[in-house]
């Protein structure tokens, strides 16, 4: 956002700070050496510059021996804090993402960069920092990606000439573990073992590939059992003990998922026995029938149930993998998997098609084993 004046120009940057510039007697554009916390400070700098022009004592700001005290270069820590605050306040990033960014900043980025002027962050320094990062592949990619985004914004603001964060492939995340996928028999065993009020949650989360936050936010009006669909409109996240309700984690997360018909009787029974009352009643409420279900509460019953089903390695989130792998095995396209799972990119959905390719290999090997056995029997 810019602001034209009778003389000079002010611009409010995405970080919330102000940039000041003017066309000097030499007809060149001159900017303050740094940015200003308030518009008044930036205007003051322009007023001082105009006085020098009027007095005939003006020289280009960059050629002066003494820098302007009001325009100190931002440190990375100051700029990053303002960047995060503005995006949180404007709703560009959600509370859970903001908390994630704060953690990444505190653990991996601030110790090296917080006290440095933005202009002191060089490609060489970034490469050295990245080489010394003590975290897993995903953590390294997340830290690098956040640093690159913030410094890219600084470059757009004019606070640095170019983005110094440019290591090829550093922002790529590699899957660190194989998908943990239940078989149909294992899922049924888990459902049998878990208390009655959670059976429908497990079934719907698995067969419709819903995230826990999406399940916890479901209301009766989101379930249309006559049409056989569930509308995913909201999600619940918990940060520092406080629950926040908002749209799903991405635009793609807001979706309508067709429910496999064999689930409908269990869902009808659940709505009668366990869901909160009224059109806006929660489908899977906490025990008091009013509050949102906490993941920690589900964990207390999910742990014993998965052990009894013989799959102690499976997490609640792995229920979602089950449904997408099953859908892939029916021949669903990447686009269909992407829509059903609420993925923002096709790459995420392709993981499940890859699992089907692995299954095809297993089937082919089993067929060869059968053929070899038949051959031996004939001879």
C-alpha cells in the first residue's frame, strides 16, 4: 500500500513497517536506508530530506558519512515477528500454522538469524546454517521453507536486494515412513474392540478418509444420510489447551464425500444413541454432549483397541490412509483421490496410487508362486 504526498512517497509494507522515498535534485529516486516503525517516523525523514534540498545542502543519502538514526536496518528477528503477526491478524495463516511457525522459528531459525540485519543474511550463511540443521528431513524442509518465504517477502519489500535463500531441492519433503494401512479385517477388529460411542467415528474416519479435526467438528447438518454424503465444512484444532474451530486446513479440505452404503446403518444408530441433539448438535461430542471431542480422549480408548486388533503401530491419522488406499484399489483416479481426501496437490494423492502399484506387484508374485506350484504338480 502506497501513499503519495506533495513531495516524496510513503509505502506501507506487508510487514507493517513503512518505507520512504523521494526523487532528488539529481532526478534519481532515493530510499531511506531502512524502514520505519510508524508512518510519522517515515514522514519525519522526508521532511528532513526536503529541508536539506531547500537549504541547498542536500547530498544523496547513501553518500553521507552519518546514517539517519531513525532508519535503522531491521534485524531478521524484528522483521519475522512483524511478518508472522500481520499474517495471523489478517487470517492469512491459521492459529495452528502460526504456532507451528513459531516453534520452527524458535528451534531452528532464530538461534542463527534473529539478531542479524536482513542485509547480513547471505547465500553462504544460509548454506552453512542448512548443513548444520539438526532435525529430520521434513523438519529441515519446513525450516528452510519458512526462512525462504520470509526472506522472499523482505526482497519484495525492498529490504534486501534479492532473496539469499536459494538451495536447490532443500524445500523438498521426502516421506520418512511407509503408510500404515489396516486391512479390512483389522479395521473390523478395531471397531469391535473400541467403546460403542466411538465405533461410528472410526468407521467414518476410515472409509471416508476424514481427519480427526474434521470428524470432531461434524454436526448433524453435515451428515445427509438420505443422499449418502458427508459435508466437510469445518475443522477443530487444539493449541495450548484451547480449541479453535474454522475451515479445514486448506481450501481443498472443504468437500463433500460420498459415504459407502454399508456404513449408513451404523451412522443412523450412532445419531440416535450418541450424537448431540438438534440440527447443529455435534455428531461426535465429548462425554458431556456439548464440548468438542479431544484427541487425547480418543487416544485413551484407541490404544487398547488397536492392541487388541493386533496393530499397535497404527495411529488415529492412519485411519484416513485406509480409506484412500481402498479407494485407489477400486480404480479411483488421482483427481478423485485428491477430492475425496481433501488434498491441495495431486502429488499427495498419488501416494495412494503408488501403494496400489505395490499391491499389484505382490499379486503378480503370488500368481507366479501359484503357477510354479501347479507346474511341479504336473511334472
